[in-house]
């Protein structure tokens, strides 16, 4: 009896141990199935999204199609039929266009209103979401009832365009996915039981091996009520009564709120346990005949090693299948683990390019610690030895006179990345990436000194610039950071490369800018051209667009040459903008009425060249100010001002006075003076003096008139008085001004 009791106890312990190991194996298998299904659905969704974002696809759905558009139809059909997990090619895909009344499906291209799919497509268009997974019967997931149907197909429905959640979309794409096609290898490991997949509303989407078929509806409802009571974040093991007692392993998906069940007959699970109990009983009877000690020793000596291997195999993902013996199960489990490892390595290799680009973006953003950088370099098989590392930033200079527009920026930056990748040896760089309208490349070098490094980087940059001009007809500039020793400095290097590009405003566009070379050395403080600003303001007040354009061009040229840094250039632009606005506000005009709340300071920060700067000020600031002055001068008071200005422009070389102008207008001089100053922002005498100064500069520039003759014609008391006033306003004498203009013209001719 003690031996028999010991045998029964051993049988009971072994049964529970087998149950536990089988549950663990089933859970591992269920996790693999869940991962495979979720990854496959996500792959389908992302593949469809990538397809509909393609320019050729967008062009196709925004045009009517007929049988004559064979090339467009063939390209669309090829792209659609190549989508993953579409069992029957084009028979699993439908693309309907409501606006132009066409549909592409398994039978080819046809008219939507004559298609058998028309009613279903119209029903799909009324779905509440832009992108949604639909059950095989066409109803949204999560709205069914508990049942025992075998549903192995779901459909992905996307409205086009995706940014619109309209009930009347432009077009609709539907992809049928057969769940029982996904991860068939794992399905073969579930011969003992069956995989059950249900959505958030307990509608059965998949019942592989029909383990729920024939079960009573009350029992099914009880099963799902029990699942709803569990904490969705935790896996669960329990027994349930269906057609028989079954063991259920349960996982909840946070991806799409689906329920994953692995249902196994308890009778199949306990078969090995019953066999063990019988063997134990026979051994006990044999030991009663023989000696208890010898029998016990022999049993343990033979079974213990197998048991240990069995437990190890079960922990590594056993499914509890019925095998001839434990050794067969261990062998099959090892093969399964080897296959799984091979599959995972293949998937990792397929995503390596995206992982490399993500690694580079995180480096530029400064989101990686040194240990993480070292691990990623090893995992992604990047070069790990260098002496110097820097960041190269590429930007498109301007769209003026280009073959492209701003809408083509993303495509062009991708093309520039390809040019960079082809130009720089992969052993000398990390993966090129595009971020914030800029193409970045982290470049490594084995150069022993800065001179060798600088020559190498310049050579690469010039080749990239030439190839962009040759193949893309694009004018680009390239900024290069200072060299660093460690990749943890990449974020700082990226900012330096962008800082180098800002010097294009001073140095011009279409160039290679190394930060060490463009940052100026210590020099005298920046002298702001106050006189040129006043000249520009005077030209605006006189509503002389030609004079204002010349003054603006001269101001920009002087500031560009005098500013030591990009910051000083930005300061000068802001000061000029404020000066122009203040001058106009003196006349009582609110700024909002002129510019409508437009933020010029933020636009100034994004200017890339002197040409862009001049265009912004001329078209968006100076021109509106002049138009405003013209409008005001056509008012009742403005007509007086306009008449006085006309008299000044016609009779500036006479002894013109305020009183003589008032006599011609039949107004009192005091009233004319008050109206003129209110409209122009300066007195009559100041305006007359400024206009005469403007005419003197024009004569000095365009004629050979003597300074004495200019002074007499402009009614100065003497040439000395004219020279004193000119020097006071311009900072130089008339003769020096004429020499300066001649020197500038000589340089331009050269």
C-alpha cells in the first residue's frame, strides 16, 4: 500500500506539472499567433497608406478613367495586386471612384454605377471613420453578437483623401484579408486545439479547427462574459464547458481590442497524464513482485534526464502536442525554435534601412546616450572607427526660375538624399535623412588633421552640388559643422550646419559653407547705415518707387558687407522694418490696415538670400506703404498735399516757398503747412530740402555737372553751404559721393 500510495501521488503531481507546462506552451504559441496577426494587419494598413500617398496614385484617382487609359490602369492594377496578404490578387482588392464613376476590381476597369459592388461601396462610404477594418459580412467590427460562425476574412476600408472624414469621399479602397492565411506555420502547431479570434463586441472572426462549432449559445455567451470580466492587461488560463471540458488560454490585444483564445480539449491534455498514471500503477505492481528499492532507483535513473529536457523544451515554447514520446517532442521543439529564429532575423533585415534612418534622426535630436549609440552602431553594422565626424546639411536655395514648386519639396529632398548616398562612400557616412526641409548626413573621416578633413568634405560637397544641378536642375547650398570626435556631439553639429547655411544671405547662394570658415573673426562693431535708412524713408514718403527701390538695394548691399554675423544682419533688417513702419504711423495710419496682422519678424528669420530679402521688403513693405500714401493723397487733404508735392517736383530749382504754393492753392499758408506735415510726416521746408538732396545725388551719379553749378541750380547760398549740408546728411562730401558711385560701377563692370 505505501508503494501504491506513492505511485498515485506521483501520478497526481505529474498531471499537474504537465498541465502547467502545456499551459505555458499554449500561451507562447498564442503570443506568436497574436504577434503575427497584428503585424500582418499593420503591414497591410501601412502598405495601403504608402500606396495612396504615391503621386502617381493621387493623379490617377483625381481623373476619370476609361478603357483607353490602359497604362494608368495597368500600373494601378499592378500596385494593388502586389499588396500583402491578398489571397486572390485583384479579386481581393477594389478601388472605387465616386466622383468619376469608375471602379477597378477582379474583372478589370468598369463603371461604378453598373458594378455589382456599387451598393456595398456606397455603404462603406457612410462608415463613421476614414480608415476601418470591416467584417466579412460588411458590418463594422465590434457590433456583432456571440455566435459559432467561422469567419476567416476581414476587409480594410479607407476613404480617399485620408485627411477628410466625409460621408461622400472622392474614392474608396477595400482590401480583403484572409486571417487563416496569416502565419500558417504557427497554425500547424495548433493541431491539438484551435485558435479563436473575436473582436471587441465578441463577434467571432476566426475559428480555426472549428473548436466552437456546435456549442450551445448560452455556453458561448458564458465564455465571453467570463473573458469580459478579466483584466485586459493580463493573460488568463481557465477551463470552460462547451461540447466538452476545454482548457482556454486567453490574451487581449491593445492594438485593435481583439480577443485571442487557444482552446484545447482537456481530454487531449490529460492523455499523457493518464498514461503516466497507468505506467506508475504497473511499475508499482512490478515493484511489489520485485524489490521496491531496485524498481524505484531504476525508474528515476531512466526518467530524470528526459524529464529535465522535457521541462526545458516546454519553457522554450512547447505547445503540448501529442507525441510518441518526450524525445520526439523535444526534437520538434528545437526545430520550431530554429525556424522561428530564422524568420525573426529575416524580418529584422527587411526593416534595417528604416532602423538606420531612425537611429540617425535620434542622433540629430540628441535623444541617445553614449551606451545606446555604441549598441546601435554594433547592431546596425555601421562604421565604428573614425578620427573626425561632422554633419552636412543641404537646403534648396530658391524656387525662383526652377522647374519645380514647393509641393515637390519632399520628393526633391528624397532625390538629394539619393545623390548624397551615391556620392559619399557608405564607409564614410551614416544613412542620409531628411528633416525640417533639410537633408542631413553624418560624415566620418580618418583625416589626420583639419586641413585634410576640410579638403575631403569640400570635395564631397562640390560633387553633390554639381550633381544636383546636373540631374535635378536645382540650386542648393551645403552647410558643414565643425569636426567632432564623438557621435554624442551630433546634435550640436547639426545646429552648427544649419547656422552655416544662414550665412548665405551675406555670401550668396549655391555655395559650400564650412562654419569654421564663415564665422567672422573679431572685427570692429557693426555700424548701422542710418543715413541710407532715412533716404529710403524719404523716398517712400515721396511715393517715388524707383528711388525707393534704389535706396533699398543700396541699403541691403551695405548691410550685407558690413554685418559681421547673421545675427547682426537680422538686427539690421528688424530695425529697418520698424523705422519704415514708424515713419508711416506718424501720418496716423494703423499698421493692421496695411499688413493685416502679418508677422514680418518670423519671415525675416527664414530668409535665405539677399535677393529674397530685397523682394520681401520691396513687394510686401515698401509697395504697400507707397500705395497707402497715394490713397491718402487723393483724399480732400491729400489733394492739397499732392499739389504741393507736384509743385516741389516741378519748381525745386526756383525760389519756391510755402507762401507761393499756398497762393496758388488759394489756402492760408498755416493751413497748407499743417495738412502737409500731417500727410507726409515732415515740414514743407524739410521735404523741399530732401528732394533737392535727392536731385543732387542723381545729378552727381548721372551727369558731369560741377558742384558749383549744382549748388546754384538748387538755390543754395554758396557751394560751401551745399557741401556742408550734403556732408551732414550723407556723411561724405559731394565729390566723395561721386567717386564712390564711380568705383561701384567699375567693380560691377568687371
